C-alpha cells in the first residue's frame, strides 16, 4: 500500500526537521529517516498499531516524541 502525507502533515514534518536541525546538525535528517522507516512499517503492517480515535491509528516513533496518525483508505494511507 502507498503512504500519502497530507499537505498539513508534510508541513509539520518539514517544520520538525528544521527545528531538530537547528538544535543539532544532522538531527533533522535522523528524524526524517525515522519517519520514513515508520511509514514503511505502516505500509507493510497497517493494522499493527492501536486505534487513536475512530478509524485513526497511531504509530509511535522510537527515538523522537512523535507519532504518525493515519487512516487506511482503499489503496493508500493518509
């Protein structure tokens, strides 16, 4: 399945990458890589994570205090 980030999710991701990069050089890149790995896990095991609310599920990142919220729709995750 394909993972699609909404316009607002992409903006939040970019903001977080910039923030972490300002905190420590290279940390923004590490954050973005962890988000990519989480998105790959979601695409492979979409129902492995708990439900946050309604049809929205959450995948917690391992190193950073963030979670990816997603919904399963037809052939993609939003």
